[in-house]
């Protein structure tokens, strides 16, 4: 009997539950070291499968970082090769490639052809709208409050209702569920019980007092970034409800508390859906992915948004559980979100579309490889051009800034093993140390101007240019060869 059960599971196409949050950095989860935000269901998911430590989004040419990020997820295309995403897409987001062919080989289109029933719930807007319409069942609504009808509970209830409905009709087709949340993106309006737990309050203006129950300041907190981030009047840096331009301890700690309240509410919904899968007998044959469209700063480095290339905003959480994945496993991955389409196809036995430019993570998830690429490239140029670029190889990371019409030209070099939080000289000031309670060591600075790292700097600069050329980046920096 056991043999027959195992055979039937292996013979059946696997289900896919793809969970995507909005604006969530890895450090908000205990599986990435957080000791305050409580997410027992996501923790259990992580312990039942694999956690990737080096998963990234490739970047954005728009202040709405989620737009190109979600288009990369759906299409498997690299940043500078994206299709037009909808009727209202920004022309600057449109890259090279066959438009119709790409759309016909997006995530829902591919799985529809493969005989899957495809379902989607997520926020409205800032996504690949043309592809979103291809899901067979769509239940989209932006939910950034805390009640049953306009909070994360609403997205959860759509998935629960769908699973129950297909169970009642005894649907035999495998499913692909795109389970998207509108939180913890601002406005981070949390449930009252969770706000109280994390010492926070839903406010429109920066709070004046510090709630001692609120999460402590992150060790990379700064009262201001040392130079302009390059995107004047950027909403995320000047107009987030409850924050505005404030970076005080009271403001940042309150916003962290609100963020954690939203994330714990998401965790509750994830738990309900996983329990439902078990109840209807679908859990064992389901791959579950948990990730986000990008990270976010929330006070780190004096920034509030995601329009930067520090690890807190460039990296994403990436947790996968399912058939064949070893529990309690961990790997580097060196992956992009654009690798999701090839990965989901590979796990499901579906041919990877030729339009996809990402790579399958299946060898990593099955423990056969640690990484799928050696270099990781990041870009942000939603403000002044050419903007920011980053390159990572092993423990070494370079970030370059060429913004504000040449007024800001900066280079940062970090060894992430020795300086994982990318601390800079401003983090060594007595005022900052007093606030964060963290005294950085001498190596925890920007290494770019130190002569003993000059060879490493040259190496990283060369690697960055190489990737910019390979990925068809349309810009060059002040100290790079000009485009022909």
C-alpha cells in the first residue's frame, strides 16, 4: 500500500503554492536571524524545506520597484529585456524582446497549457497586468488595512475558499496558486492586538514618543544617509504615512513595530492555508515557495524605501518546501526572482520556455549544487541617471552611485563576511553607537578608498562592467567606457 501511495504521488504533477509578500526583507524572519517578529508558520515551513541566503531581485528602472520585479517573476526575463506590462506601463520599463511571444510564455500561460488550474490573489497594480489576466481565476484587491475585508485576511480567505471549492467538486487537475499579499508595504496598518504586542500605533504623522515595547533600532540605522540617494522627491523617502522625512528613534521603532504586526498577520494566513492543504490531502504533493518582490530599508542607512542596493533592500527571503527537498537545509543559491519561472517549470516537469532568461534552481533545491551563478548584478535608476549599480562575487560586493547630474559619484566596497550589515564610517559615531547599542569594528567600513584593497576594487569594477555589457544595461558610469 505504501508503495502504491508513493507511486501515485510521484506520477501526479505537483501542485504549486507561490507566496509573495510586498516589501519584505529577509531579516524580518527568524529563519534569517530575527529574534522579535514571530512567524511560527513560516518558521515551520522553513524547517520543513530549504532556505536560500543569497536570493535577490535584479533591480528597477522605476521608483515602483515592484513593477519590474513582478514582471521578471512572471516572465523569467532580465531587467533590461522586459515586455510592456500593461496599458499604463511606463515606457522606461520596456526593454528588448518579442512582446507577444513573451506574454504567451509567462507563468500562467505556461501552466495553463500544461493542464494546471491557475488561481491568483494579490494587490492591484504595479505588476505585469497583461499576464495577470491569464490566470483562470483572479481575485485581486489591494489590502493594506487590518480587518477581514481589507487586510491580509482577505487574500488568505480567497485561497481558502478556492481550495475548499475545488475539493468539493473533486478537481483532479494540479493547481498553481499565486498567493500574493499587499503587506507589509506601507501604509503598515496592523491589527490592534499585534500593534500592542510590538509597541506600535497606526499613525499618519511621525510619533513624538518612544514606546519601550517597540523593536530596537537596527544596528545599521542612521539619522540620514551620508549622500543623496539620487531620486529627488521619492515618495518612499519623503511621504510614507507615519514617517514622512523623520528618521528619529521614535519614528523608526514605531514603523518596525507596524511592519512586524503586518508580517505576523501574514504568517497567520499562511498557517491557515497550509492547514487547509493538509486537511484536503494536497500538502504532500505541493511545492510551497515563500518570497517577496524586494526588501526594504525601514531606517537602515538613514533610508526608508527599497530604492537602493544595500543588502536589506536588494535581497529577498526565499524559502521552499516540497517533494524531494531535504528538511532543515540551507544553501546560498545566488538566485534572482527571474529564476522562479524556470524553477517552477523544472519542478513540475514542464519544458522551460525559450523566452525565459533565468536559470532553474532545482539542482540547488535538491542539494546537488550550492549556487547557479557566480556573479550577482543589481541596478536602480528610477531617479537621476545612470543611478546605482552593484555586483557581488562571493563575500565581496561593490556599489556605485552616479546621480544628481554628476553631483554624487560614490563607490562602496564591502566584505560581507566581515561586514554583513554594510556598516560605514557614520555607524562609528558616538551618537549612532549610543542609539543602536552596536560598536562596529575597524573593518566594518567602506573599503573602497583603502589602498590595500585597490586590486580587489579594480577586479570588482571590471566584473560590474562585464555584467552591465552582458545584460544590455543601457547606461554607463562616469569612470566607465562610454557606449558606442
